[in-house]
C-alpha cells in the first residue's frame, strides 16, 4: 500500500489509476483522518465477494441450531473465484474430530 497526499492525486491521477489497475493500492491521506483508499475494480469486486461470504457466515451463526450445509455456506461465484469446486471435494462438510482426538488436532 502506498500512501499519497490528495495533491499528488490531482497531479498524477492517470499514473495512479494505471498503477491501481495493475493491483497497487493507494491510501490517500486527508485531514482529520478522513483517508480514502484507491483500488482497482477487480480488487473491489473480490473484497465484496469476501464480505458477502463473511456476512453469510455471520448470519448462519446467529440463527443457531445446525451448521449450514457446505454448499449453502459459500456465496455464488466462490468456486469460480478460487478455481475450485466439487471436483476437489469442497462441497462436502469436513468430518468432525471428537475431543478424544486432540492429538490429531495438534498434528493438523
């Protein structure tokens, strides 16, 4: 992450936009800690996918009861984003280890 001043954004806007589209992240410092971040649309979309996933998990934990099915836990597009899917067995719920298996947990 590169910290830049607002005046730098004004004078080097095109260059900063070009660098942001290549994955660089800019923190624009402003008075009173009202800073902003400049990222590419691709990075923004990825962050929104992660946010949707975290929101879904939080909502599932609030409802209590049984854990949600693994296929319901992942937001749409999750497997496309990471290039994974049913062929890797990610649609299955992992086996639970009992407390008697603490040695196995430590080994993991």
